[in-house]
C-alpha cells in the first residue's frame, strides 16, 4: 500500500483518539487511527507541535486539507 502524501499542520488540541489541527487556513479534527507521523509518534504529539502528518487522500479531501 502506498503511503499518503504528507501535510504540514500545527497541533491545536489533542485527545486520546483525535488531533485538532490547522494548516493555517482551517481547523479540523483527525482521528489518530487514520493518520501517521514519522516524528514524533502520534501519541507523543502535543499542542503547538508543527508536524508532517500522513493523511489518506479521502480524509484530506473531506476535511479540506488539499
């Protein structure tokens, strides 16, 4: 399976199951189970982190990130 393209975002808030992120234009919630990160690990992300998240194309489109 091909890895999705990365999207640079800032972490706005974190819960046990989701990340509230902004790309500078809009905010959206992304389920941790659907995204990946090289560093730091998804469970180590915290508010204010700027990170490249790997998001499936369908989810990125649905949330207006692409």
